[in-house]
C-alpha cells in the first residue's frame, strides 16, 4: 500500500480512528441517511473481511452480528464469524442456526478486479445476485439489505431483481467513495418475504 494510500485522507482517518479500512465511513454514512439498522437487529455481513463494517455494526446493534467471508477475519469483540462461501447452502443454514431471526444483511464485497472493466462489472453483478439470493433465504419479512455494486451495463438488471423482493429500493453514492469510481450502494428496505 504505497503512496496512493498515504495521500488518501479517508484511509488515514480510518486508521487514526481504529477502523480496519476506509469502508467503515461508507456504512456510517448509509446508516445516518437511511436508518437501516435498529438496536435489536441481528445482522449478517457478507464478504466481511477485513472487518471494518463489522466494527461499525457492533456499535449499531445490541443483538448478534455475524461476518461471513472466504478469508479469515481477525477476531473482534462481540462478533461471530464463518469462514466460508456465501453461496454454500451449508453456510446459509449455519448462519440461520447461529442467529435465528435475521433482520439485516449487508454486503460490501467485491470480486478481485482484473482491470477489464466489462468482465469485472459482470463478476460484481454476479456476486450481487448471489448475495441477494442469500438475503432472500435468511431475512425475516420486513428486513433490510444493503449491497455494494458497480454502475455499468448490467447494473439495472441487478437493481430490478432487488426491487422484486423489497418494498423500497434506492441507490446511493457515499462521500467516502473515491472520485471517479463507479461504486454505488443499493439500499433495500422492507423485505417482502
């Protein structure tokens, strides 16, 4: 992480405040604007490593928080984790057994980028579709879903799929997102069940 990071004010602020990455501020901003999380919500964070969203989630709820990622997540107080693939039915079942009722699913995951824009966007949309299937399998009716995606040719299709399952769906670009990025968040409230 060379000079690019040393000039990034949001990254430096995250490190100074003890967060594992700059992404923490994106979730804080989303929560302030959309009030997606209540104090009694059980929450699953998909693609949770390195754990910056888990750090924020722990402050927003008094209930249980579970992080799922293919990679290990360094321990955080009050956070449970599963190292596994979100598309694996066994992982979904274990998550439900651990939490019982799931009120919120968040996903700040992104595929490893190749540098080929259309290929990377297609992979990001596919990951979004997998996260949506996971959310639909575990969320209670009325639950909320927040997911990172990237704008491009396939984005409207993912947005349309999410609108089929939630009563209120909006898109939002955070102030902490790097300038010029096509990153966008989909805020989906009130799962139809």
